[in-house]
């Protein structure tokens, strides 16, 4: 009987690995805010909203959607893969970028930039960001966004 149980457990373990079960990796949110959704769709109900540097367990991705597990939860949810970074990323660090892209441009891409960096970039580039700043203050509920998308453009 003991051999049968051992065989069963080993079979389940090997089968789990064979079908693509992975070990999760620690990741964090690299944007100001990101919605965590019930399933991989922009119209899926939002179960939580995470902020910059909030941790998640990453279980893999498909078609730009990351499978994530929130701390203290046993459920798998979905969020945009582009909103995540490896957990060991330091604040203000700059990763690899296309040639010709400067560090301030990467920082301004929404990956945790500081207001000081934004102000400095605005002064040196002579660009008025007042409309961008105004739009950042607008907040829409998921229902409002879904209704807007459902009505068509």
C-alpha cells in the first residue's frame, strides 16, 4: 500500500510538471495603478487595483495577460503583463531600451517617475504637460469604461 501511495504522489508530481505547472516568481507593479481582473479581458470584473511597487506572485502569461496571485489569496487573477516588473527592480532603475531612447524618456513612460524628473524633462523639452496632468486626475469606474467601449467610437 505504501508503494502504491508513493507511486501515486510521484505520478501526480511528474504529471503536474509535464502539463506546464510552474513555480511562481515574485513580481511587482511598475506603473502608477493597475487593475487586477477576474479573467483575461478588459471587460472582466476588477477584483482589486494595485499601486506602484505592490507585490504579486506571477504564474505565467499569455497574449499580454499575466496570471497573478495576490498576497494572502489562493485565487489566480489577471492583469496586463506590461504593468509588472521583476521584484528586485530598484526604484528609478532603468532597464534596456531601444537605441536613441534616453533615461528621462524611459522614466516618463509611467514606470514610477518622480515629479522632479517630470518637471526637469518638461523644462528642457519646452513641452506643456498641463493637459496630461489634468487627464491624470480623471478617474473612471470600470462600468463607465465598459459602457464607453460597448457604445463604439
